[in-house]
């Protein structure tokens, strides 16, 4: 008997919704279709999916023998599904009989009433286009004489059951874009008066959902929108409005969208920005310069951050900035003046030369603000240099060879997800360098799951396991030296990933924590490696990129003014920390009389005098955010408290805005000034809406991102890309992939990076960073 694996795979069509399709492979032997159980490899040459379902449900019958290897949860699911089939068939039969009875009892008046209702369903009185139940059409909406009797029967059936007005999702599209057998949609996107009756029919609810989902899918596919558009917080409200009473209103035209709707949106966004800007006087703010590259241009995005959120100001073509810092300086000067010189505490940019030169000139022009390198950029450079170390590079290459094999073979990927309870073996992070180490951490977490898989009979029976990639994966998963190296790499980089998490977190401003977090990272590496020659290799990499931030007055002052760290410091603070605090007072407070008052108030803070020494204040040192603590207990030192709140309210990173690059290039290609202004307003609205939406995105630390999706390519490409030409996979079938249902309980509860910092800073070697020669 020929092995089914040699036959041509037959794809599962989108209409096949039965859950049993996920647990069998489909093959073609000529024109015949054969099904193979994925658990026991039994081949069925007939009987359809129902036979497979009985097999998986371990029901003894003449049609199928029970499966001996099916997992208990799959068996129970199949049994439950089979139990529900008979009642559904009886209900469908009764509905069909009712439709026929109503159709037979209807008279000619019913036909005339239906024709009149159908005429009202025309989408445009000008076009007068109507698609009949047979799929024929006429410019006037009159039905053709041919097939009149059939149309009469269908009309009465539709009058009895409005669900028939919805086009079959799998039906071929006719020339007007509707499925054959569909009626035209009104300008709500649904047939007239169809939505409400459909939701009231129990048997048609699933069909209605399918139709709605197909309509949404076709729209997104047509306009080329990213598929994660459905994750927008504005998506569900739009759908709710469509299926509510508002759905009877005409849909907006292109002129409406580019006219009054855009105008109102601009006003709404400006109002939101105004509310945030009103807080800058109290908390201060940071101007962020985020550099991004498109296929043809480099652009600089100018944003403003404070505890209330980040707002987008504008973007500009940075092509002229790359050769000279003068243009960037002028742009930054204009932004600072627009935001308010007294409100801006710092300007954060990346560490490229033109940015450094421009912002240093800016700091000279405005002595009351600082230039600060982007902390997330510096951390990315540190992690990148870690990956260049020979032993870490070897470990990452081995791990990548395994994950690339998994994510390019559907059978293996399905198997891995079953053994890991739906958890992927790669874990995206903010940057590519960070993703290298978060993925190593994920692999170690799933070590025993992977080892169980490669020693199972299912793996032995899998044809892909015999391929070179499968044999290599078996060797790697079974190699304890590989796992030991992974564990060491994780122990050395986990503290740095924690710093990155704090820097990019939207839960609290990072300025009060990042200095202590980097101290803890270096301390952990020292404790792990013990010998100075061993840990200095990693310390030198950290110091090379972090030197400017380690001595930056804002970072130092953030540590000094955080009561959690300040009062846990044993002995005298290093002089660099105290000097940094004094430098902030001189630069950020131009009035010398206020400076003197702040210096006196520092003594009260240092000795925990007055409200600082209350039991409530002591308990709140760890419970409250640092800025909140100062607002609550700093009334006796108002000048110092005001400065502390402003310092502790600042961010440390300039990254975080995902731009619509195509829209940006469109703006810069427009020649008409009026249209140019319109597109800039559209860009302004789009960016601020996106920033508002992403403000809460990291509350759930286990948001799922499919590693093989296009959206994950920016950080996971090297972990999932194919090592061979795509033509070799021309017959691969992505549709056989199991639906992913990640159970985050298996990942454990989310860890608060701030809580992990602890207290106590008594290793003075960590504070000692030598300047580069």
C-alpha cells in the first residue's frame, strides 16, 4: 500500500469549519481524497470528516475504529461535538419544512410585496442595479421572465427567513462584487433591514458572524491594511455603530472623510493634546526625537512626553540633517520654543553624531534644559555587543537553527505548540538584540516540553524529523551543554532586560528607577561570575555605552530623590551622585534665591525631618511612585518637592512611535500646498490616536504576536526566516496550522521589574566608571 505522505496534500477550504479538520491530514490520490489521523496515522479512504470524528471520539462503530493515541481533551471535544450534531440536524430539518410550508401557503400578493421590498434594497437609485436570486441582473431592477417560478419560491422563502438575504461567503463574486445569489447591500454594508432579524435567529447566528467577518476581511484585503488593524481600540466601536441604529445612516463619502470628519478629528485631538500640555507646567516634560527610516527617506519625529502621556507634534524630512546638524538644531529650537522653554527638562535623541552636536548646541542656547541620550538605544547597543562574544554567538546560532526549522514546517510547528500548550518558542522584545535573549529565556522555560516532544513516538513518526533540520534539532535539544550555556547567557542579560523593561514601560516614568536598575544589573553580573577578570569583560561593554547616562545629572538626581533607594543607601553616597543633584538644582532652577532654599530643604529630606519621617511616609516609600510620594509628603519643603516632581516625572527613551511610513512619503511628495496641509493634519491625527491607544498596551505583558506574521519580522526575522529558497516550500500548506490559543498561565504571573530592584547599594566598585582614554 502506498504511503499517503507521498500523495499530493489537499488544502482544507475555508468553508470547512468542523473542529475535526485540525486533527487530520488531507491527501489526494488522483481525484480521491484521503484523511489521515495525526495521532495514530490511520488512513481513511472514505466516510468524510464524520468518520474521523467518530474515530477521534473513540466511538466503536462500523464506520471507524477507535483511536488509541488521541489526547483526552481532543476525545472529549469530538464526543461533545457528535452529541450536538443530531439535535442540530433535526432543528435544520424542521426549519426547512417550515420554510416550504410557508412558501406553499403564500399567494401572489406575497410575491408582489417582496418585489416591492427588493426594489427598496437598491444601493443607488441612479444605477438601479439589482442582483436577483439567480444571479442575473438588469439596469431597472425588473426580474426576467425566465426562472420566474423559481424566483417566486425564493422570494417567499426569504420573506419567511431574512437570513437568506445574506450572500454565501464562499460563493463566487459576480461583477459587482457580491456573491452569486446575493442582494445588493445598502450603504450600511448589509442588506436593508437585515441586521436585526439575523441576530434574532439562533440557527443563523453563526452564518451571520461568518458573513460579517468575511465582509471585514474583504475590506481589509482590498485596501491593503495591516491585519492587526482589528486590534485597534476603535474597531469594535465602529462595528457596534454599524449594527446599531446608526447603521441606517448613509456611509461617509471620501469627501466627508477628507472634509468635515478630518476637521472634527483634528479639533478632538488638539483638545486632548491641550489637556496634556496643561500639566507640563507642574511635571515638566521631555522632547523626544525619534529617527525612523523609510525606503527612500529618513524622518525625524518630534514628540513630547510627560506622565499624562506622549503627544506627537510633527515629522520632518531629515535628509538634510544627515550631513549637517544646523537644520536639526533649528528644528529643535523651534519645538522647544513651541512647547515652552520653562517646561522642557530634557531633549532625548539617539547617539548619532549629528543628533549629539545639534542637542549640545541647543543646551548651550537654553541653559535650563539637558540633552540626554536615549537609554533604550544604549541598552540595545550593549545587548548587541554581548551577542558578538564568541560563546554567546554560538549559542544563539544553535537556537536559531532550531527555531527556523520549527517555524518553516507546519507539522513540526503544530507538534511544538501542542507540547508547549500553545506557547511559542520565540519571544519578541522591543529590539532585535533584546529578542535574542528573551527567546533564549523562553527556550529554557520550555526545555522539558521540547525534550518530551523529541523523545515521543509522534516525533519519530513525523517525516520532517528525518530531515537534516530535524536531526539537528534533536541533537540540540538533547545537548545539556547547550542548555547550560543558555542559562548562563540568561543570567547575565536578564538584569539588562529588566532595565530595558523599565525604560520602555508606560506604567511609571523611568527616571526614578533606571540608575538603580543599571547598578543592580552590574552587581548581578559580578555575583554570577565572581572573578574580576571574568565580569570585567561584560562591565566594559556596559560602561562603553552607558557612561554618559551613568554620570548624567538627571539620572543621578532620579536615584537621589527616590526615597526607596535614598533611605536604603548604607554609608555616604558617592560624591558623583551628590554633585549631580547640585548640578540639576543650578541648571533647572535659574532663580538663585530658590536654589538656596532647595539646598536648605535637602537637609530635611536627608535626615527625614517633619513629614518625611512620618510612619506613613516611611511605609509609602515603596508603595507610592516617587513623584506621588513627594506630592504627598513634601509640603514642608515646597521648592525641593516641586523640583523632585519635575525630575521624577521624566522618561528615559525616545522610542515608541510606529509611523505610517507610506503616508509620510505621500505628504512629502504632494506639490499642492492646501493638500499638503490636509495630509499633515491627517498624519497628526493618526499619530496621536495611535499614541493614545498604545499608552495602555503593555499592561498585559503577554499580548500575543504570531512570530511568523509580517508584524513580527522587525524583531524576529533572524529567528523564523527560512534558510532555503521559498520555492522548495511551494506546496506547503499554512492552512493546516492549528489555531493558536495561548494559555499565559503557563508563563507564570507577570514580574514587576521595579519591585525586583530591591534595596541596598554598598558595592562602590559598581559606581566607579572610568572615563575612556
